C-alpha cells in the first residue's frame, strides 16, 4: 500500500529551502503562504500553537486535517498534540461556519434563566440543531459552556456581539433578519 503524499514542509532554514514571495506555494493555495508568514512571525515556537491555529482558522475558515498536519510539521510537533489542542478549545472548528453565527450560553446562570428555551426556539426558527450550519450557509448555531457574563444572563452572542437578558422571542427575531435578507 502506498503512503499518501505528504504535505510540503513550510519553507524555512531547517528544511534547506528558502521562501520567495513571488513564488506560489507548492500546494497552489495562496493561504498556505499566509500561514507560513504566521509560523515565521511566531518564530516556529511550539508554545505558539494556539496563535498559529487561530491564524490558520482565520485563513481557511476551519481546521481540516491537511491544515493540522501542516501546522504540526511547521512547529515540529506531533500531529496528535495539534489535534488535541484544536479539539480541546471551543474556539476552533472543523466545519465551515455560516455567514452569521449565533452562540447561546448554556452555563449555569444562563441555563437557570432560560437558555434551554432560547436554544430550542432558535433551533426551530433556523431548522438546524446546535453545533450545525444551515445548508445554505447563512447561519451557524452554537453553544458555549460559559461566556463569563453571568450578571446579564441569559446571554446570546450574535456575530460576535454579546447581548444579555435575551428572551427566546428576541433571539428568534434577530436571526429571522438573517434568514430574510442576510443582514440584521
């Protein structure tokens, strides 16, 4: 059985290759050149793994196996450590997110104040379960264990904007705007 082709190593002094900004990346995907820049910016330090993964996710929209292997090689880390870190932290995703994201806090304070009802109403309104993205790519519905805003529970994050004391009806109204024309 033949082994699958290996992703090219990032250009660096250790691999014997040099990087030329005018040259395309060997994969043909220009995002890898930008990821190479992030690796270089962090001096390929293994303790910069989270920052490099954040850069990779910003560039690719998600962390797929090829990207994780590329990061592992670039930082000279075992792929299991890179994968373990990516799966441990809530901020990393292995599926592309929608145009809009809605995150419902399910921490204790939010749960006691109705997060479960908010989430159920949003699932009904969007037609997707928590942790999923609509097939049309418009909305991703997510949950978070705690957003640290317990004083304004229940909390929902709409496209990065934190809103407190949200009712189920208000949350549904917000995402209905996204479904109607893509904006709110």
